């Protein structure tokens, strides 16, 4: 694939120079919002999750490139958390975008799992326990295992093309994390974006029927590329109509330290492998952060 490194004109073929790969519930929405706020960055404005290399690969490169409308001087990219979970998607990315810069965020595996559980309860009204959720969704455990994902990236891309951020660093020093990410993708790291906002705050569903309709409409619009429908939904503020305070409607509370300790052995070996790859004492970082 021909790479137009210095040409960002929307009238010419464009392709991403960076991709956010995941993982789920590790600050990806926050990172994406910072990228969208930077004037030198072009991301699709009508969606966060593009999922081209996983769910929409059959639509072809012309469709993919049509999602980007960069102005002169902007770098181009997108965030799709499904990519890191799919070896096939990563192979496609390495083949079609060999020079792309990859952003990966990781989070304490226990608290990442808990956040996924609580988010699932928020979205669906699920009332099962954490153990029920884990038994019914074994992929949630897999999403908290990072070593194999990092090893795959290392095989496919040189180290200078991969940036790994920790959720704990993102939340404790958001301005520093934003600067690090901006410098990595080649834009001005001194540009200030709103790093005080909170993303994906867990809230309860107030009107479940309305929430279900909202999700079906959104899925329909994305699957059929009906961008006007997405904009119409935003205009009506449907999302605001279907949620309540995070403390209402029976949303599970955050995991307690003793419950986290029970789950920790599931991830210790994998965390040690990931720590060696990153040359960081992840276990100490995550244990101290969750204390």
C-alpha cells in the first residue's frame, strides 16, 4: 500500500498513521477524546469504534478511508478496542499499515475485569454476581491477560512503533499521559486538551426500553453507515434520556479489596510475563494502586 507521509489533503487517498488498539475498560474512551480534541489529529467524528480490521474488513479500503476527512498537516488515526483481541486483525494491520504507530493501554487486570462487569450491568440490567458474570463471560478473563497480546505486537511491529500506557498513569497524571501520546504520534505535545473530563462513568439504566432502542438504532446506523441517523440521535440527546445517577438502579458497587485478592491469582503469572516485556514492575504498581 502506498503511504502518503506528507500529504493530508482530503481529496487524496488517506490512511491512518496511528491506531488505538485497546484494551477494553482501560481508558480508551478518555485517550480517544484527547486525540479528537487535538487540532493536529484527524479521527472519525461520527464514531469512536471503527472496527474496520475486525468487523468491517469486507467493506474495503475505500470505505475505511472515507471515514477520515483530514485537513492539511493533520495526522490520521482511529481507536478500536477489538483489534488487540484479534490476531487476524493485527496481521491485517501489519500487512496493510506496516509503519503505523500502535497505542495500547493496560489496566490492573482485576479492576479492568470489575469495570467490565459493572459496565455490563449498567448497559443490560444484569443482576448476577461477579462470579456469575465470569462464568458466563470467560472472554472477560481473556481480556485481562496481556502478555500474549504484547508478545504478538512485538513480533509484528518494532518497539518504536508501540506505545503502552497504564490506566493508572493516565488517571494519576492525565496531562503527562496526553503529552506522551501526542509526542508518540508526532503532533505538538504542548497543546492542552481537556484532561479533567471523566469518560465512561458507570450509570444505571433508567428506561430500559429506551436504552434498548437506542442501542439498536446505533447498531443499525453504524452497520449501514447511516451517519445522519447517528447525528439525529445526538441531537435528540437520547443517551441522556436513558441513564440515571451511577449510584441508582442497583448498579454493582466497586469490587472490595478482599474480593480483588481472591481474583488476583488468576492473573499473577500473566502479569509477571507482561512486566518482563515492558520492563516495569506491574504487579507492585497494580497492587499499590488498588490498595
